[in-house]
C-alpha cells in the first residue's frame, strides 16, 4: 500500500515535471502557426557570413527563387551580407533543401504541404515531398532566427509539420476601396509567412469593377474610376502568389452587388438605368436580370475571359445579399418566374445559379459562392462559403456540399484575435458529423471587407490577427489558451515588419498627418489605449461614402491593444497579490497615461482633425484616475463612498459607449479593479454577518 502510494506520488511528480519541461520548452517556441510536432534540442546553428543554401535532389526555378528570397530575407533580418546560391558550391550546405519531386504544377487543394526541418549545430536540413512543402518549411526556418549576446542563430530543433485543413484563405476586397498591387503583394508575403494558401480576391462589387476586360472594356473603363488591375498585372500577381504556394481565386459578385457593371451595361439590369458607381456602403437594389438570355451570353463571354486569367480550379460567383426589389417589381421577371414555375425569388436565384454553374463548368472551373446560394436545386459539387450564423457549416456539409468557414472570421468587425482563434471549422458544430461530412469541410477564410480599409490601414486591419485564423486552420494541436497565442503573435507581428509589411509605419504616418508637425509621442501613447469600432457601429453612427476621408483616429488605431492586454494581466496579478510587484507597475502606467492627457489636449488644440477625440482623451484620463483611486481602496483596505461608486459606475458605462467611433481599450481592467472592491466589501460584510 505504502509502496503503491509512493509510486503514485512519483508518477505525479514525473508528470508535473515533464509538463513543466514541455511548458518551458513551449515558451521558447514562437512559430505561427504552431508546427504539429516541434522539439527544441541542445545546441544552435550560428548564422554568419558563411551561411549558404543548397538545393539537393529535385530542383526547379520555383525552388531556386524561393531559396534566393530566403537568402534575401535572412540578409535583411541579420544585416549580414550572404553569398548567393552557387557561390559557395565547394562548402558544405548550412541549409540543405531536399525535395523529392516536382509535385503539382499549381498550388491546389490536394497539394502536399508537409515538411520536416532538422536543425543541428552544424547544419539545417529541410525535407519535403514537394516544393510547396519546402516553401512552408522555409517560413518556419525564418521564424526561428534568434539573436543573443553572441550571435544570430537558429536553435537546434526537430520539426515535423503539416496542415490540418487544406483551405486557409484570406479575402481582400479591392472594390469598396481600391487596393493597389503593392498592397496585395505585401499581403501575399504575409500570408505565406502564416502558411495561408488561398487569396480570395473580391474584384467586383457595387463600388467598382477592378479587372481590365478586353471583351467588355466599358466594364473597367466606366465601372472603376480608373482603378483596375490590367490583365498583365493580374497574371503577374497570380505568378507572385504561385511562387509562394498561394492559389488566387477571383470573385465576381453577382447577381446582386453588381452596380458597377450596370454603369456600362444598364441593359443587363433588372430595372431601367441609368446607373452610377455606388459611393456608399450597404446592400443595394441594382441586380442582373436573370430573365434575359443576353445576361447569360454576356456572362459566358466575361467568365470565359476572366477564367483564363486565373489558373485555379475554383471561380467565385458571389451570390450574397440579393436585394429582391427589382425582381419583384419587374412584370417581365415575374412573368419569367411563372413561366419557369419558380415559386419565389429564391428559386429564381437558384435558376440563375444553375445557369451560371453551366457557364463556369464550361470554362473549366468549379463554382463557389456565399451561403445564400444553398438550394436543393443546386448540385452539391458547388463549394459554399459560410458567412452567416445560419446555415452553419455543419448544416451545409450535411446537405452534401463542400464548405469553407468565414462566419466569425470577419476582420472588419474589429474583434480580438482570441475571438477568431476560438472559432474552428471542425469545432462543436462538426461533432455530430460523419467522417465523410467532416471531410467536406475544407477549411476557412479570413475576410477583409474594405468599407473602412484603404491602402493606408488595410494591413493593420488584417495583421497580425489573421495569423490567429491561420493557426486555427493549420495547426493540428493548438493551445486552447489565448495567452500563448498572443505571446507568439506578438513576435509574428515583428516578423511581418521584417518582411516589409507596412502596418506599423502606416500608423505613424497617419498619426503625423493628424498632428501636423507636432511631436506625435503623446498621441501615440493614447493610441495604444484605444480600439476602433467595427463595420456595424461605424455604419450606424454616420453616413459614409467612398469619398469620406480616412484621416481620423478611428482609422489608424489598431484593432487590438497589446498595451491594454498587458495592463489587464498586471491587474490580474495585482488582485491575486496586492502586495506584489504588479501594483507598482499598474500605478506607474495609469499615472503616466493620466498625465499624458495634458499634452494630448494641447495637440488637439492645434489640429482640427483631432478635435473629435477630446472627450475620449478625457475619458481615458478619468479611467486612469479612477483606477488609481480603486487601487488605493484595495491596498489600504478602505471602503469607497456611495458617491464614488456611483461616479465610477457612470464613468464605466460612459466608457462602454463609442466616442468618435472608438472605445477605450482599458475599460475592462478598470472595471476589474472596481469589481474587486465590490467583492471585497461583500466578503467583509459576509464576515461581519451582515
Ligand atoms: C458578405 O459578407 N456579404 C458575404
């Protein structure tokens, strides 16, 4: 018995010890997305001027270009000039790339993205069955770079990695606001770093038709304000993406969201024109006419032309948010419905989609669309992108369709990374599915709708949060606690800057634009304490158009505040141990931010653009002051007056309402302090038998 007990204790101690060991190791692992299997070993591979890359085994131009890029990035990251490939042939390889074969010519759903990376103190070896696996492994390699008092180095490690889901996409809306090619290319670089593999390019909507059409030039000439991608540019971008193992899927949204097409071709509309490019945001009436044969011959020619530009097997036809008004109002469309025994406009859209499917198939593509296209009349070989709460992804695959998830992955809603991270295409909803049904869940896509995103701020709206979605889709086993995600995401964010992403620089430029030639330091400090509201709140607050200036604080503050997150951790530490070191830190931060307000108010007086943030700056200062007072009560064990409580409650509810379309990022922490006093007093009252 005693022996048994001793054994149990021993096992428990061993378990605790090995868990801690694992945890300790984990905190040294910064890779996003987290590899399936990664062990850090003793030793390091030093990176110095002798570093070289060699492609052993299968080689091709794509791999060579990838190795060149790796060398460039390593050189940029370390500042150490490195020898180009081929220059050091007589030396042993520092990074040996061992690819088994050519793999598929194009990145595709069936590509083998797995890889192994072995790093010792003498060399690194990256092995994969196909070039695309090598690309994924190179990104891991680059994220492993460390710097310490001695050198740059890669820690010795053994990594085996592969994706959990095959479809890991990012939608970029280039219609609501024009997003030039350099923006798209930077996002492709970041996607590759996050091992995302599908760019869903939303190329047409009410506000713009963004691709040159040689067959129907009026589309881009009249429907884009001159902001469109030429066909040569599209091909170049597709090649750029292919080099990074990323598929490019175009979306031409129809039959709704098509005002920009109808500017040039009003005869295709369901109501007489003329039409103008839509300048505001929402769901609008103009809609293609599904009752006209000429609509289908037009679409046949256009889709044929566009399909040829995009080698991927999928073609996205949109299909979302059809406003039925024009269809219901048109006698000829109503007569068409009767003639075809279509009982309502949903059936009419299903008819339209069936015709569309024939066209898309004829041009060698598989059709995909938003979940509104779900209909019993539509064959199940259509891929459905689930973006609404209902139908769920489970409902969709149960009905025989393949599906990807975007519901809960809308980056324009300005939710924290932890919110997106919790959402899993194979989550609870998928528990009751058969293996076959689960197999039809291909993955997911983060969506960057661009009502409030232009080239100045789109990168900050996507990154680093899309990294959380990328990890959810890639990683086989991920930590459930967001704290570990944030630790790694913070570093990943820095990696993105090394890679050339402009989000942090853009924020500084935008702040300077607001401040004129004043020193932006106080404003920057305030920025870290603010959050922007998302699409819904902004739309309800005022009328926006594509001519609304994007030169406000709300346009530049990051969707998530690392500063506020750190404060909240400190506040939690403080409450757990009021006599510990956290208290002094929290006090110092709150006092600093409170004092910052004087300088901010001076700046506001010197720039009309800043006037609207005056109340918010005051609210932040008040929150800090209340937080300091709350700490006094907690630390002195005193009880606040009823008046103080009421004022604090009023302040907190004021802080919960957007001001200048922003919210304070620190309200949660101040509320935590306030509630701790309430709880403490309740506890004391209970002790006193009250
Ligand atoms: C959508 O957000 N309308 C797909």
